C-alpha cells in the first residue's frame, strides 16, 4: 500500500496538494492519504497561563477547521485517509509522522509567488528534503493574496517597531 503524507493547514495550497494526492494513480489502487495538522508553536509557549485542556481544545478546533474540507473531498472521492495532529516544529513533526506511518512520499502545497509565507514554507521544505528518506514533492498552489503581499510585512514591521520601543 502506498501511503502519502499531506500536511494541511486549511489553506487553498494544502487543498491543492490533497487533490493531487487523491488523483495520484498507484496502479493497483492501494493508496492511503495521511493528513497531518501541525499546531501552532505558541501551544508550547503558554503552559503557565492557559490550562493544557484549554490549549488542546483550541488546537483540536484549529485541526478540525483544517481537516474538514479535505476530509469531505477525500470522502467524496472514496480515498482512504487518516488524520494526525502534532505540535511543535513543522519540519520535525512532518518527518516524525512520515516515519511513523511509513509514508512512501510527502506531498506539500505551497504558495506560488515569493512571499513571507513562501519563505517559511521553503524553510520547512529544505529541512524535510535534507532529513526525509522518502521523496518530498511540491504542489504549487494559488498566488498569494493582497493581504499577504502587503499586510503581513506591514504587521511584522509594526511588531518589530513596538518591540524596539518597549525595549528602550
């Protein structure tokens, strides 16, 4: 059986990767798509302030939002699938789950144009390509939004300015 691991985050890019995994022909039809949601790393940074039960509920709600559309798609297409939830470093979590499920490949959806999101995705992809023993395939998704082109860099700059003011 061919097992394809697809990290999902609720984005159109992840959905494109799931579509590609579902369409991937393995000859005998023995295919299983493993969906992986890697929770925000802040989950591990706030243990003193928020009870673990509350953090898990939030992480599970985030995961459900990411899984729902791709689960529906795979159910409609009759593709066997399993869901996994991890937290922490994305590249390490993806590699860990790929080994655990004995994935034959990892399929990742990424933004089409250069952006802050694409930069972060590239870090995860390059780390995976160095550590994974199975192929890491990239599926180009949609172009980035105007908000991401302008809003994210402005937000990062504003946060950096506020941090510099707070330090002084």
